[in-house]
C-alpha cells in the first residue's frame, strides 16, 4: 500500500491487486503538503505542512478519515521539510535547518475532535545544521539522510551532524529503506517504601544526547507523567555498536539501598517477539546497541521492596559408616534466595571435631568473600571423623546455620541438618570344641584320640587359623585344604567349621596323676584388630593297673586203678 497527497489536499491510496487499486479520500486541506509517512506501529498515515501553522494530520485507513492530531511547536515550524518514522513509531521531522524527534508516546491518535495543541516532549536533535531541506529518510544502516534540491546528506541521527554530503541531479523527496532503530528507558515501581520515594531514569548516547526523566505520584507499575504518558528517557535513535549509558538514581526520599534493583531491555518491534537483549541486577549499566534492522528497544528499571532470605542445604557423604574413626565429608550450599544483597555471610556448625573450610573469594558469586548478590551461591565443605561415642549413639546428627546481613533490617538465617548412620563394627570370634576318645583308660601306654572342632562364630572372616595344644607327645594333624570350606588352609568364612585331630599315648606320669588334663587354643586373625582366640579342654581318666595271681589245680584222670598209674 502506498499513500500520497494530491494537489488539492486529498489523500490518495494505492493498494496492489485491489479493485479499485486507487482510492481518494477528502481531507481538511485544500492544497498539497510537503511531509508524509506511515507509522510502523499503528499503521496511520501522518502528513501535513510545516509552515507557519505546522499542522500535522493522521489518516486512518480503517475509516478513511483524516483528523488533525497536533502541530509543531512554534520554534519547530519551517517553510519546508519532511517526516519519517523510527521502528518504535517516533516521528522525526526535518524543517528548514533543524531536525526534531516527536516520541510515539507524545503523538496522539486521531479522535473525533481535532487536536490543535503543540506536540509535547519533542526533542530538538539539531539546529542550524544545513540549508533548507525538503526530504528526510532512514537508511538500512540506521543513519538519517536529508535532501535539499541537488544535495544529499548523511546525518548522525542523534546529533544531526553531517557525516558526508553528495551532489545529486535534484529531487524533492526521500523514502526510508527501513525505520530507524531506537532505545528508550522506562520505570516500573513494583512497590514504594514511602509515598514520597521517586526515581530518576537517564539515557545517554556516547557523544550524543542525554535525557533524564523523574517519576511522580504514588502509583505503582509503569510510571506515568502528568500528561498520562509513560515516564521515559528517550527515545534516542540507536546506531549499531553505539554505547548507551543507562541509569536510575534516587529522587525524593528514595534510598536505593532499600530496594531490590533489576533491569531488562527488550526489543518490542512487531515480529521481534520481545527479544531480551540485556538484563541484570544493577542501577546502572552500559548497553552497546545491538546490530540488526528495525529494532525498538525498551529498557525498564524495576524496584521491589527488599525481601531478604538465605538458604543452606547440608549433605553428607557417606550417609552410613561402620564404627569409629571413619571420615565423613559435609557439603553446605548457601544461596541468597531473596532479592536483596547479603553481606557478612557466615556458616556455623556446632558439631565438635568438625572442620569447616571457608571458600576463597573466587568461589563466591560476585567474587567477594562473605557477600552474595540475589541468586548468588557459595559452597562450604567440612570434614569429620566418627568417634567412639558416635557408635553407641548409632548416628551423627547435627545442624548447620547460615546467616547473612541485608542492607536494612535484621539478619536472615536458615538451618539444615544431615544425619549419618553409625553402625558398630563387625565382631570377630572363634570357638573350639575339644573331645577325647576314649575318655577312660587303664594305666600307661594307652592310646587316646583327640578331636578339635573349630568354628568361625563371629561376624568377619578369619585368616591364619591355627590350633595349639601344649600337651607333650600329642601328635596334632592340620586338615588339608580340601577339608576347609574355603578351600584354603587357615582361612574361614563366617560360619565355617573345620576339624583338627590328634593322637596321644598315656605315660606313667599320666597314670600316676590319674588323668590326662590339657587345654587346646584356637586362634584366627580378623581383617582388622587383634587375633581372636578360644580354648577348650578334655580329660582322659586313667585307672591304675592292680597286681594279682591265681592258681587253679586239676588232675587227669581223676581216678586210677592200681599202682604205677
């Protein structure tokens, strides 16, 4: 769609592939105008003469009606000129030797009643820059181009300074390749600590314009001025890679230290989907204007009242240990979960014997030891060894406390606990059962067989298992590997049983003593700690041998006949 003004002042609209393609609409004007352009934001066609009246009209394509929306201030009127639009809908007017920017928020939309007041908040970009001009447009490079008869000029859009001039064959108008990119700063007061708290917002282009606006009233949300428009610094036309210094400062009774500060810059140009180009938690920052065409960047400062908070999460590794002397590593993650910066951040844990290491500055978000910005974290570590007292208790319970100091108000704290289960160490044990066969013999020289049944009745495996019996003359036989359940001589798993044997012959000394009494000892080595032992005895009773003789006389035959038998 294209628009122009006929010599009689009517608006002419051409719409490709439409029937009819050309339409004509009456306007309040009775003659041609020198300036016209379509806003990329609301689609209205703005046009007018920049002469002594400086009247600007807006044509609404939906209704076909043109209504006066305002006029140039007296000091902005000129006999010739043109207008063009930025990507955020701001009108830039060249008039005689000056360039003026009228912010979109100051540009009324058509109403039933013509609006004849001068535009408000207009910004004079440059004065006495050049001779009379009748053409203005923005190039795809973001620069402003002006034209007067046979001269085409490339201008800095923020200062109006002429960068280069070129002679041309002649002409009376220019058309933009694309709308100029812009930047502006808004203020959103989420809450006020006091009704008299106010804020200044500043937008300064490097080597160019500086604009400052101040909030008023007690309303929250995006701040409005007395004219009902959004309080903003800008717009200023943005050239790619140009540094912009953006800041907010205190006004009225405001103490910025009592507010949580954050900002966000988004591209609000239609189709750019509110792309975030910058964000942070500060009251000032520098934005290098991003590359790309048709950008309309709005930077908004937000201020919430302080809601300080801190969180600590304590974990232990391992979660269970066996016995005393076992190492435990504790980790304490401290986070600033509020919206206020915290100083003097500390961590305490009353567990006796716990050694906590304070992280170096490089480990703190922001790089300052003891200080955490909103969302910042730091991780402490601590080491501990279980004690004998922990074993009967069955656990190591304890609680850590994180503390931080906000800019105003009392300290904030949080606690977190971790419990490590402590189980007693496994108890090794061995048992031996010694028996003799027979249990009674007569006198010396009698054989006795001993059996030694050894059992691992503890809670750990045993190695180096042996049986010892001090009885002189006892022949003790160690079982072969096949007789051991583990398959290894001297090694017993929990519950294993192995049998030793031994043989012995009683001696006269034993006979005199009346018995053979002796004790065997079984011994084994657990994985840790001293060897374990057990003893058992067996008694062989010896009865004495009693000397005796008997005589039994008999004759055969018992009867004879005669002598000589």
